[in-house]
């Protein structure tokens, strides 16, 4: 998982999280509800980043944790059929915009001096003689 319940509680007070994820009425967020929201958020991240990154990430970079927590909280609001507060709505939109920029190559995930992006394989850029030369294709 890209984020944990601790990442969610860093963005919400415990009472808010409990109100969104307490299905059994014990006053605490249910682990299974939070885990489902986190899994859904990770699936969205993976789907958007798969064309450019090798996902799922073995170790989630900080940006994936932050986006994952934001999207998971959104899912918790939506499962209650509640609209997230406006300030949080802005964060959700910003997270999705960042995902789009990462997927398109406008932004890159870098952490500790390394990029998480895929490298272009030698097999797609280098090789022996060209199979289709322009001289051969003139007849077509």
C-alpha cells in the first residue's frame, strides 16, 4: 500500500476519520473500510502512471504516499455520499493534476537522487541494421 492510516490521520482529525470510516458504530475508524479506500486510491494511481512508471512501486515514493492519502480520503467522503470540504477539494484536484503531469512526462518522480520513471529499453532504440530502409519502401 502506498499510504497508511497514519498518512490519513495526518490530514484529518481522528473524529473526522471515524465519522467517515466507522461502520460498526464503535467510534473508531474501521480498518477494513480504510484499507479499501487506500487500495482504491492505489489502483487509481497505478492506472494513471502505468504508461510511464513500473507500478506498483515496491517502495512508495513520498509523492505516491501523499496522493494516495488524498485520494483515499476522497473515497471515504464519497462512500458516505458527502462532498469533501472546499479546501480539501482543491487538494484532490491538485493531486489528480499532478498525476496527469507525471503520466505525461511533464513532471517526474525523483527521490534521493533517483528517478522512478521507466528507462527506454535498448531493444526499442538500438539494434542491428534497419529492417525497413527508405530505399526498400519507395516501391510502396
